C-alpha cells in the first residue's frame, strides 16, 4: 500500500484509491490538518500522494494510529467494490475526523 515514503512525503497505491468518493472523504478530513501541504490523487492508477510538514506530525501522535492503519490496510486489501465494503471503509475513514 505504501509505495514511497520519506519525511514530508508518502505515496499510497491500492485499488481502493480508485474509489473517488472514499478518497474525497479522507481528503476532506486530512486537508483540515495544518500539517498537510498537498494531496494529489490519480484515480486511474489508484495512487495518492500526500505531502506534509514533518515537524507538525509528531511521532507520538502517529504511533498509536499504527493499529488503525493496519486494520484499514487489511480491509483495503480485500476490497472488491461492494457497497457493504465501501460503507465499512467509509466508517473507518470517518474515525480519522477525531484524530486530525
């Protein structure tokens, strides 16, 4: 799922990122963060590039989220496009609202 990462930039690629409504939901949450500088989405390739300010994303805030992202990655890897899965993933994404 993570195809490239270094402080300030992360690229994600997965079939779920071809679902524009789910990406838009996550994007609207992430763009509220002062740390996020830019988000690029390519629905054809299922790729998302997030550029952020590393100094505004403390490690102590990210470490507790590891379990969440592991679960999200597991759900995304089994994504088959069904409405039930889209709704489950949408609920998971909505929990980011309280974090960012």
